[in-house]
């Protein structure tokens, strides 16, 4: 088993209105087979043994699926590999390396404590329109609504977004267009999602703009995304938003002349 010695500089902040600081910890004999979160677990065990409050960070599945383990590692969202922090292994670092760990830095993600931020703005975006209307009753046959193969594949690619927030953290403008466009595309591309397509698009984009900055095509969001969500979805969202503004206003004129 290969081991390395590292130095961790971890951001500590008791709350959003409290001053923050970096604490430095020397970690010896770290197995290169460990995940980054396992190293934080070991650090917290050492802190507890020394009667020091452990580092607060989010985690859940530890399988790269849930998206809760977001953090900046050496200035990169999720670290040097194109994966989630829980799937980042210590073999990606060098012996003797100093590793700086920070929370997401974005106004739309206010800090809660240490490495944990409030990402409920993403929930607000989804709540505003991330659903489809279905009729109650018995389930329809699986092949009742034909779905073109290309549309199904693109919708699946969009649905791969895990909502981790790396795109926002990496963006110089703290924009959430990649997340929002993925959540829109996986519904807007399918026949079942057409009933709310235009109201969904307008609502989700405008809620997004309450919390996050504007996209200026840096492309950092795509580079940081652990699920490789395509920038094409942003172009699709922008197009649908323009169409939605026209269609929704025409509909409003018909309903309320």
C-alpha cells in the first residue's frame, strides 16, 4: 500500500456572519487508495480526540451520485480530477503536497458553516417548474407515447446532472445556467414534457436570475462538471426562453384581452 504525507489547509467558519480562517493540519501515512472524504473523516477523528470541533462538510452517498459533497480543492471545484470530491482519490496528489480546502464561493450559495453551504436556491429553481403534468389512474403502457431515440438520449444526458453546484462555483459570474438548462432539457426534450414547456422555461429561468449571475460563455462550468453536461443545453435554454416569452404573452393576450 502506497502512502503519502500531506498538509491540509481547511477553511473554518462558525457561521455566515463570523470571521473565517484557514487551519493547517499535517496528515501522515495517508493511503493513496483513500477518497478525499475519507481523509477528512480521519482529520475529524483526530480533532475529536483532541477535543476540537470537527470540520463540517456535506456528504451522503459517497458514490458520485447525490452531489452533496461539493467543495473547492486547491482552487478547483471537486479537485484536480473531473469527478466528485467523494470519488477523488489521494493518488491524484503528490507526497508532501499542501491541499487547500474551501467551500463553494458564490452569493447564491450562502455559507452555513465551515465547508457547508446552503444550496436551496437550486431547489427553488426546480420547484418553480421542474415537473410534468400526468393523469391519475392506472399506469399507461410503456410504449404508449413514442419517444425519438435522439431525444431520449439527449434527455438522459441532461438528467445526469446531480445538482452539485460545481458549475456555479467554477463560474467567474457565479452563474447557474448549466444546472438550470440541464433540468429544463431533460423535460423539454420529451413528449411528456411539452404541456408545460413554455411556462416551465420562463419560470425556472427567472427564478434562477434571482439568485445567480449571468452566463458570459467562459465554459468553466462544463470543465468543472463531474457529469460532463454539455454547453449545448444552455443554448437550448436561451432559445426556448425567447420563444417562451412570445408564446406566454400571446396566451395571456388570448386569456385576458
